[in-house]
C-alpha cells in the first residue's frame, strides 16, 4: 500500500508539472514578463517534475523506502498554490502579502519534500548502498558516484528554497539577487540531479556503459559550477570561472551521452529527447559564456533562459518521461512513439527559431518559435495524461 501511495502522489506532481508547462508556453506566447516564465518554467514545470520522480527514484537508488509515503500528496497543494501565486505576482500588481504567502507556501512545501528525501537516505548519505543487483554489479562504481552527487543536488535545492524564503521574510541570506537563486535551483539542483539520474538510468535502458573518466569529470564540475555562478552574478571573474566549469560539465555530459548511445544497439522514443536536450544544453552554456564575457541583449537573455529551461532540462525530462511511460504502449490511435517524437521535434525546432530570432531575426520568427514550443508542450502533456488515464484511472 505504501508503494502505491508514493506512486500515486508522485504522478500528481508530474501532472502538476505538465499543467505548469502548458501554462508557461501560453504565457510566453502572450508576452508575459520574463519573471513569469522563470516561475512557471522552473518552480512549476521543472521542479514539480523533479520532485515527482525523486519521490520514486531516490529511495530505490539508495536502497531505501520513502520515509513518509503520504509526503507527495501532502506537499503538492502548497507547492502548486505557491507557484500560481508567485507567477501571478510577477505578472500583475498584487498586495505584498499575497506575494509573501505564495513564496512562503512554495518554499516550505518544497523544503518539506526535500526533508522527506533526506530523512529517507539519512543512513546512507554517501550513497554507498545503491540497491544495484548482482547482475549489474559492474555498474556499482558509477552508481555510488552518482548517488553521492544526488545528495549534493538535493542540498542545492534546499539552499535555493531557503534563499527564496529568506528574501521574502527578511531572514539572513548571503544571496539576494533573484537570478542567483534561480541558478541554485536550476543549475545546482535540477541539472546536477539530472546528470546523476541519467548516469544511472540511461546506461540500463541503452544496455551500454558511459565512459567512466567523463563521469568523473562531469559530476564534480556540475557540483562546483553552480556555486561559482550564483555567488558571482551579475558579473565578475567568479561568474566567468563558474561559466567555464559548468560548460565543462554540460559538454562532458553531452559527449558521455553520445558515446553511450553510439555503443548501444537499442532505440527508444525517449532517446531523441535526452540527446536533443543535451545538444541544446551545449547551446545554452554557450550563450551563458557569452553573457559572462560580454554584454547581453534582453532577447539573448530570454533565449538563454528558454534554451536551458525548456530545451536542456525540458527535453531531457520529455525523454526520461517517455522511458518510464512509453507512448507506444497506448491503445489509443493518436498516442504512439511518433506522437512523442513530434512533441520533441516541435519544442526543439521552436527553441532554435527563438534563438535565431533573438540574434538577428524579426519578431515573427520568435513568435513562430513560441507557437511551435506551445504545440510541442501541449502534445507532450496530452500524451502523458492519456497514458495515465489508461493505466491508472
């Protein structure tokens, strides 16, 4: 019963993330301020999805069971309402009390999620116990390293949630610049967690092994880069060094993924999602380095944000989601692997159009890109909701 309770709560987090994904793209097409996109895209879509899968994956990766099975169901209302309120406060003028309550709700709800995960793995914080079976004994070395950095990623998420709360309540905090907080959450938390999880999940799906030297480079770099970036913003040598270190992590991960895919003779619909996500991650860190070493226009800043949030993290999430919930198992004619590929393709093409439009193209190119990303986001959400309806409702 506890496993079913956890799975049900985790799926609700995923559904909330899908809802925020679609609303985010609608808001972007409607010309919402950049801050609205950060809240809906990062706090809403990415972090709700991360929390949903973390409830399911982290305990098993550490050879544990979730300490409080009802935690996902109890914390979701706070995090979801918090995101809605924070996004509304970014878009229209609301009383300061509303913004305070919304940020407090999200922060406390997310901290509760992370507290549950830390309590679950408290006796195995080094990740030495991996839950890896004897038939995969040769994978344990990579699994242990990945586990150790899962804990680091969770610590980054705690830091980002605390800073969000501290800024609103006037509590002591070394960071008050909002992009620094979002980098703690997105780069330190979500990205590092994504790398650690993919180094465990994808080799098993691909039935291949990533190059161990690259694993040893990517994860430490991905752990060091975010703190340098967050504490170096908005400009300076620390920011530049952080950008270089993070670029090493992202490019190294893209190379490790490419080698692993090349070594495999398997193919699944999720693989184009994670590979295109990694490729767009390289584009995203390239834009970030450009900002660190030169001035940036508002259009390029928005492109950098969208490429990293929706391209790198988003498409990687699409691909991993299709691994756990394959569209091909659906009995509905319109839901298939082809549908998933179309969703991935629409988002990838739309993001590239936005980058081109931000660099030297007319606004019509940017608008076309946003229409395409909205179509891809809606189609992805429709596929997953349909699969959930068939299998669980």
